[in-house]
C-alpha cells in the first residue's frame, strides 16, 4: 500500500482497529513523515492526567480494548499510553538512545540480549492476580528467568509456517521446500526478517542448530536464499499485504503467522496453515518491565500486565486474532472446531514440542549482513 496517500488520522484509526500488523505502523508513519518509533497514542481521559498512566511500547494492535478490559474497569475506563515499534531491533535502538517506556512487549528470544543491555527489571509475579491461571510451561520459557529473576512474562504464542492455497498448490508432502518450488515462480513470499525469514532457510537446509550456525551452514543458507530470490514475488513484513495477495491469487503460498490462515478462511478461501515435515517455528511473546520505568506508576504498570494476562483478554485474542494465550482459562469457552480453524490446541506444550521453538540468534550481525547482501543481489 502507498501510505503517502493516507492521512495520519486514518493511520491511527487503522492501528486502533487492530488490522495493522506488527511492523506496519512503523513503516506507515515513517513514510508519511511521522516519527514511527516512540509515536505515542494518548487516550482521552475522564479523570487522571495522561502522565499518570504508564507508557507501553509494543507492536501495533496490542492497544486494542480487547486487551485492556481489566485495566479500564479498574481506572474508570481509562487506558495506558502506547507507543509502537516497527520491529524489536528498532525498538532496542530507540531505547538505547534514551526513549523510556514503562512496559515493553518483546518476544522471548530477545530477552537475554535486552537483559544483557541492562534495560529490564525483574517482575514480581505475586503482584499479578491472574498469575495462578497461567499455563505452567509458559511461566518457565527458556531464557526469560535470569539469575532467579523473572525478566518477562508470556502473554501469547503461535507459529510461523506457510499459508498456502490448497486450490492452487499441488504437493504430496508438506515441507518448507514449497518456497523453493520453481513451479510457483513469482507467486511465493517470505517474511523480511532474520527470525521468520533466514531461519526458514536454515531449517529447510538442515542446519543442526539454526540459531547458532557454523560458517559452513551460514554459507549454505546464503546459497539457498540466493536460489530462492528470483522465485519470490516479494519479501514482506505486512501480513495485510500478504493476505490480500493470497486472496487475489497473486500469491499461492507465503510465510505467515497462524492469524493469516484464520483471516483467509473467514473470507471463504481454500487455504491451509502448513505443518511442514521439518517443523514449524513456535514463538512466545509477552511483557517486560523496564529499568527506566517510572516508580510512581509501578502499580498501574502491574495492572497493565495483569490485564493482558486475564482470561477475558485471552479469549478475545484467540477468537479475533487466532493466537494462543498464556492463560489456561482463556480456552474454557473455545470449541475444538474454533481451535482447529486457528491451527491451535489448548495444550501449547503439544504444539511447541511438535515444532522448532524460536531462540536468541547467536550470530545475528553476521546473518543480518548476509541477508542484506542476498536481497541486494550480491
């Protein structure tokens, strides 16, 4: 989409609707000349001043009222302040440059790196009224409890895989290899990122540990990405654009999150969210308290986290977005058919163990340089 033709007011409304995906807010606002990182949406308050409420720095869409019911009930219909990032790498740079949110919404694989940078403070789970309802395994995600301190809490989870048109794609066995199938040249798409893009090639290529590759494995992945480049219609971080392209038959297969398969199924299209033989990738995202958080707002910061972790927020996210939630009771009123349509189960351990859990990328700078070279045609 050409965001230059869209007013800032309409962009904000799009964000509030929840239909803009993680990186789209940053891309859109940047293109119309608005500072994407640290762009703050201040709600209208009936009582307290804006500065009384904590600032949440996260993916666009996570400011939806569906997540904020408990907080709004506690604070007379008022909401926290929100700022949106384009991706976590940009968010990290922004915070290192002096931006000071109270709460952030990173995925688990970023926590060791962010903790090493000294920007996280421990979370006291005893201050969360919904903690007892959290799925046990999701309270112990690797890399998020450091030296005995809980630096992050899980809020939601899902998978990265291929959404493909079953009426347009002919395959005998589901595999990431579909993204290298020359029969569909010009009608394939990959996510433009290391974790959801380069790691796909690493998994398909058989890297022993995709997140800590040897020099030889990096060369193998680069070769695969170079072979794939002429087959792609585009790289994209916009699930809206990808979904539209799949709907119009511009694409027949694309790397997505499970929410895209739900959206397209709801449109009546014949699509499937793949279970590749090599394993889909499973991700967990959540919330962290920042070292620069305003101590005067700490009670409200915990109220924000607690609101995200409620069963009501979880049910809303499962039904509306198709992602799993960390609250076990969020699944109470979700039917088996509704779970199946979303590629989910009410047992995340089953889903996680069937796939490849996303972890911190050990040689990130090297891979980022390599990926940019591939996209530039080198």
